[in-house]
C-alpha cells in the first residue's frame, strides 16, 4: 500500500492534459509526444521519478478519456519491482598507472562494469574482432559512426557487444544499452592507438537498490463481449541522461520516436474506442515500463495478468511510428512484424489497410520489442511501426521536433481502421506458424536484469 501512496503523492500530471476530443487528432498526438519527450522528464528511464511522472500523465489521459483502471485497488498503475545495481562512490580508471579524470578523459555507461584489468584490443573493422576470447578484454571500436560500430559488432558475432568484457567507444551515444561500456576522449584514444596504453584498470563499486516503477494498465469493455480481449501496447520508458555530459551539451535521450510516438497513438486509439466502444472484444491498454532494460514491465504484466492470458487473443504493439518509411510506401503507411507468423497482416491487407510486411526481416524486429514477450507465452503478438532506420535512434537527437505529425496522424487513423475490424469480430487472426517453444500462460518468469560481463582477473592485491 505504501508503494501506491508514494506513486500518487506527487501531482498526477492532470495540469499537463490537453482538451481531449473523442476522435484521433494530430494536435493531441503532438501534445502527447512533446509532453513525454520533454527535457523535464529526462529520458523517462525506468525507476526514476521522471518515469513515474510520465506514468501518471498516461494514467490521467486514460482516465479522462473514459478508460477504466484495471489493477487491484482500481488503479491505472501496476507496480513493477525493479532492483538495480547503483554506483556508489567515485569511479576510478587508470592507464599505464595514470589516473583518468571521469567526465573529461572518460565516461561510463550505467550498466555495471566489473572491477579489474582489461587488456585493450583495437578494432578498425569487423575483421579485427575475433568471434571468441574477448570476454575479459576491452575493445576500442575505432569509429565515431553509430551505424558502423553496430555493423562491426553484428558481422563479428558480437551484436550489441555480447561476448566482450568492456566496449570502448569514442562517443557515449554509441553505448550499447545492456553491456558494460566506457567512452574515451580523443586524446586518450590516441594514446591507445599509439600503443602507449595497452591496458585499462577499472574500479567501479555498486550496491543493489529497490526502485519504484509501474506499468499503466486500463480496460475499455466491449458492448457485446465474446469473452476475449486484445492488448494494445507501447513502452513509455526510454534511456538515461548522460551522467557526465560536457557543459552546455545536450545530454538527454528524449525518446520522441522511441517510443513516445507509440504511446501517443495508443492513447488516441483508446480515446476513440472509449467514445465508441469495441463491439466483441475487450480492449486492454498496456503502457509498459522497462522495455529498454529487457522487457521488464511486459513480462511482469504477463506474470500477473489482470485479464487471463487464455482470454487474450493477440497483442498489437506500437513502436516507433513518428517518421515515414519509404520502404513501407511513405507517409501514413506502416509495416507489421511477424507477417508470416499469423494471418493478421494478409487479413488487414484485404480490407485495404495501408501496411506491408516488415521490409527488413534481417533486423529481427519481430523478436526485439514487447510483442515477443506475449509470443513466448503462446499468445499472438505483433508490432506496428514505420521505423526507417534513421540515425537518431537511441541518441540525444531523437527529439519531438523531428517527428512527422502528419504521418503520425495518418498512421493512427489507419491503425484504428484495422483495429475496428479486429475488435468488432470482422477479423479473427490465427497462428500460421506457431512458436515452437512457447511458455505456458502465466508460468513464465520476468526477464532478469542484464548480466555484467564475466569478471576479469584482478591485479595483485586488489
């Protein structure tokens, strides 16, 4: 009970609400995106006060739209237990016995970095990265281009830094989200390249802390219910602010496209369905926390579903709809992940809904968002998106000013048309390729915290 009280002691965000209309409007979509992606909420990182404030805003919008709370105690907030390793004390780094100044010479990601000595390997291409043997090493990715760094890692079998002890980048914007990493200044990187520094000694101390986090969950009941429900979801968390930003530099990962855009669409869809209720199937809204750290919020919902999973027909997830994708056909058009997994995509296409199959199957987007947590429980789950591989993804440049609000409005209207057919029973999707290893409904476990790399050998006396 204390958790609920602490969540609501601060202002619920009602003073931020626009005048809500029952229909989907471009103005409301823009208001939602700009509110969620404001600098004030500093990236909405899971477990921060700013993320909770964003959750309260979402709950207030849903309540004002006419949706019903769904969690125990009639709250829109479903508490999600989060325990993170938090840095204590001043982090230390040495090279050739020389201490480095944090914030000037080096910066660190918030993913815990095991203390120890790390021999340095310089990578100037994917060919410089062996497939194994890097678990106790620090690897300098010698490029300032995010796309290039990701391509090197993927091509060498180390996607997102897997199998590497510590990644060294030239820019904190290149940090992988779930792996230990540091950034070096250009001056320090030059000493590594010259061979003057062959090893880094790192010492960062952590302690576990329980943090407050919550999903936002709501229900819009069907007028003639058939006993099934459909979950519309998006994640409202994003990434942390740089801890050691340069003076005057933008340090906030605003996450306007990822995924304030998806949340805005779900809010507007909920508002329109609340004004004109779904006919056959209940609508469940899940605005999840913790997607960026391992689908934590969605897995918690699935472990504690307020609506039984056996009643859940499908999850439609909304992720990065803020910019048009030419491969999908441009403005107002979307692509759907998992096209060959269920019958939904072809069924919607027959109705004239402007969408196509995911045009980049090599990126594996079907398994990279909240929808796949449903699939792992045996529930159909697919994501609607128009992500065009823009380079602002997971950078401080993912700002509200870069969203195409005409496209976002058109995409929301197209989504509503398809969902109306789904909620009214005109379309009933089925598996065409059931998952081979799904977990039984309600029996899964929450995604664990990202694990740190194996601890390297420590130097003598440390």
